[in-house]
C-alpha cells in the first residue's frame, strides 16, 4: 500500500473513532465551562495570547534563560505560566504580580522538571522501571508531587514515556525502556501518582506526558535527530505508552523536538489533533519543549511567524520560552492564517487546567511555608527512597555466590564513584541537593559498622580532557586527583591484595546521561577499565558495582568479574540502598527493562523484534541468514533479566483450555518455587507470540507480569488470564483487532529463559 493511501486510511480510521458516546456533562464541567466562557468574553486578544506564553524565570536547568521583562508581561496579562521558578516565596512574588497588578487577575501555572523526585531523589526513571513494581513507582511520583506542591509547583514535565531502544541516546535514562506494555503500565502509575484522584487536591500536580511523539527513536541515537517510522510501528510499538498516559487522565502533553516523517512534532497537526485529540479524546493542553517553536526555523519550515502559525494550527496550546505566539499571533489573526476560534480553543484549554487545579478558587494553593518545612525531604520520604532504590537494582552476575558479602570480610572498596556524592542523584535531578546523598562508603560503614573496609580511589572518574571539559562546563564538578594515575592504580592493587573481596564502584558521571548526552561508545571509560583489569589480575574475588544512565557494553566484565550489580543512579539514599543489597539486608529483585548489547554494532537491539525470512538458528557456518560475521545476534543480557541471591524453578505451563473463543478467556498457570537459600522476590513474565498474521509479528511480546515474594522452599501457582484484548494489534490498514490462528505462550524469569506452550484463537 502506498504511503499516501495509508494516510488516507488513517484519516478514515480517525473519523470512525470520533463517534464517541454522548453523555450529559457533569455538573462541575458545566460550572467550569460557564466560568471560562465568561472569562473569555472579557479577555482581549493580547490577553488570550498571553495565556499561551510560558517564559522561564530563575532556576536555569534545561538551557539559557531567554525570557526578558517577565515581571512587566505578567502585569499586562501576557504570561500564562512560569517555568523554572519554585519555593513558596518565589512563587508568591510572581503570583502576586498576576493577582494584584494584571487586569483580569488570572493565576499563573508554575512548572518544573520534577522527573524522579523533587528534593528527595529516587533512582533515575530507567532504574525505577527496573523494579517492575507499579506500587513503588506510583509512590515515587506521589512523594515527588507532595514535595513539589509544597514548594510552590503546580505542574511537572513528567513522565517521559518515549520507547527507547538505542542506549547511545542519553535520554534513555529518563524513560521506562524498550517495551510498550511495561511502559504503558508505568505511564499510568506515574500519572496517578502525580495527579491523584483529583487535581483539586492540595498535593496534586499536573502531569505532562512527553515527548509526543517518537523522540526516543532518533536516528543514530543522536538527540534531537530525525525520526522516520511506519505508521504500523508507531501504533503497535511506540504509541501505547502515550495513549495509556492520556487514558489515565494526564492533564498536559509535551510536543517532541524531532520531526516525524518530515514534519516536526511541534507543527504536526496529524499528531496533535488527529491522533491525540480525535482518536484518543485527549482534553488537556499541549505545550512545546524548550524553544520548540523557534527551533523549527532551523528545521527549515519558515520564519518565526510561519512556524508559530503552524504550531498553533496544529493544536499546540502553550509556547515554552520561545515567545513565537506572543510575538506573531495577532499578526496571524489579522491576515487570517490563524482563526479566532483556534486561539480561543488554545486559551480555553490553558484556563481549564488552571480551573481543575483549583487555582481560580485559590491562586495561592501551592504557597505554604508550613508545608515546605514539613513535607520536603522528610525521614519518611528518605526511607521510601531507600526502599525504592533497593528494588531498582539488578544483579547481573554472581559467581561463587560472592554476594551477599560476609559481614566479617575484609573489603577493598575502590573506584572514583565509591565516595563521590555529586553523581548519586543522577541526571534530571533539578531541585535535588547532591550534598544530601549518601555514598557507598558511607552506606557500608552505616549498615555494616563491623565490616573492615579500606578505601582507594583507584582512578579519576574521567581522564579524557575533551570529555572532561564538556562535562565540567555542564556542572559535573570533576577534579583530577593530585596523585598520578599510576599512583592511584598502585594504591588500589595494594589494598586489594590485603582484602578478602574487592568492591569496585565504576561507571559514568551523572552528566553523561540525560538530554544532549549521546555517545558512540558504551564501554567503561579507559582508565576505569584499566583499574578493573588490574584488580581482577590480583586473583581476588571482584564485585563490580555500576552507576550509569544507560545499558553498557560489558562483555569483558561478564567474562572476568566475579559479580556485577547494576545500581543506575539510585538517588538520595543510593549508598545506603547499595550497602543493603551488598550485605544481604535486601535480596536484589530488579529486572532489566532495556536490552544490554554486546557491542554498539548490534544497536538497536530489543527483544520484541521480527523474525525475518531468514532467521539465524546459531550455526556460524550458515552464511545466508540474518546475522553478523563477527558477533552473535544475542544480547549480553536480555530484556527482563535479573538474578537473585536465591534461585527459582518454573514448572510446565498449564492452560485451562487450548482453544480461545473470540471474546472469551483462558488461564495460563505456572508453579514457581524458591529453590535457594534466601527469601526473595521474582518477576514472573508472560510473553505471547502471534505465529501467523496478516502482517509480520514480533517473535514475542510482553503481555503480563507479576512480582511475587517467596520464602525459601515456598511454591506458588501464578495465573495469567488471557483474553482477545491481549491478542489485538494494528494491521496494515490500522484496524485494531485480533486475528484467529495459533499463538505461543512463554512464561519465565526473563524474555530469553522461558517455558512455552500453544493455544488457538477461534472465531
């Protein structure tokens, strides 16, 4: 089918979804509409345009502060919200300008990057996702919202739900990994945590789903780069988490920087109106990313007036920092390139958000010095952060059961990240104070005071001068040790020889992850790799503790190191949580949500790929298959992988029936037993493969998971109910449905190590 035909089909598909059931508006909606209609009737054109303006004031995080004269613009009613300002005193100052000096006294929104915590910082989102624990993930967002709302904020630019399959892309750290099913569950949990059951609640803040759309599919893993993708892949693999967040009630959506099939998302009417509003019935507002409108000039779409007009007509409602709407919309109205109805609709959506938040009833709802003193960085919040950090860590290897460490062992604690606070809270920890974080050295001394620990730095975190200059320019604060690299290495080897076990804490600077941090190599940095090899050569058991924002290439480490613990950047309580895992106070239960490749040449690499017509079966002499000459196809660690200090066995899958009728349900059951020496959690994972379809289908897709706790020796039967809805997908005509035929069920501890059986879907 030609591309133009697919777009035509999509338009028809959209129209068919517009016939939603009509119902009488709720009383509160009637009151809201009446209030906003009256307000709109009083507003001048300039004031309506002003509601679409989101300048930046104060705390610079994502770029240079470009907004000027904000105070005067607020007084003139030319600002709808403010970005980068928090604390009750700062928020009150600006809200006072709106409420005391502007003509209509329309309250301001206050937005900020509350990504994985506000002041109490949780693991980076990729780490959070590795917990596979929706209750804990929702709790992290709930605590973040409580703290942010106590600090003057009404709006967060989170969750990021972009599917990401390329670890070269630095913002993989900010999302939930590569799978749409898991990503959708996490999107719902985050939105619920931020917004609660009502935005009117005093500690609810507006969520912002980003980046719509396909930002995580940037070519070559290079941030802001082009995305070109089939509609089929969009709907089946990349759209589900956005849609799930919308269905969960997300109040706002952020447009992506990238172009999508030739049209920047910020000017893409098909994305912002056809899909988002018409197909998914989104009733919130759309905001650009930082200077997203003027950046379309560089995309080559036109001058500021042209790109601003394109954005507004596409369905974008608020302009973050760019001031394209503020500077050009009245001219666009005059020449009729923008209609008054379009402006009114955009303004209405901003006003509705403020109404739902309760800001018209109480513009100072989020201004409370008392709450700021009592609700932020509390001991309870830190305790929860510690628990959530524990659950996010993934045990990748544990030869000879070297972990958990014996409390009477002599430990050589080595590495530039072992006693460095600056990186522990990771990237996108905008309001977090890294000085409040706990290091691994501090954590071990606190958790196991009887343990004999000798610390050596071993190497500088970064030695490459060019990389070091870039990182420090952006706040890494990395200072080279006064000792030479040779002296640092010699000291590390010496303390290892006098120890029972060496624990090396290695990885990235936190500033190497997040926005604008794409990489072409995913190995440990050279000086860290040299340190690790030198310590391994002593012959002592070596535990590698990783701190990083993305999957890394760890083939040498897997082959030579005794144990590997992936801790991501675990937040304020990182050191305590890592110590808890290392000594066995917490049995690791995390599972990877992104595939770890063997090398960058395999990227993009993800578990739910297609088979191809020539699938490779493992015979390295079988040339004419989809394979590499110099590397296996398989990853180093697959999606869903993670070990425990105990072991689990799975009995064969039992089906309640081997035929599923359309609209019916069957149950897949599996008995799981804890066969090891420790109590522990296991994430039981269900995958399904549609063997034959009208289009090519993935080799398997996650369709369910349950995180269970088993005492040693305990056995539980886990049931998964499978219905027609679980088998549906978008076909070549973008029709969503299940096709009769044969299916495989896989259940196991990760996407690779599974048992399987079959069933048939009948008409």
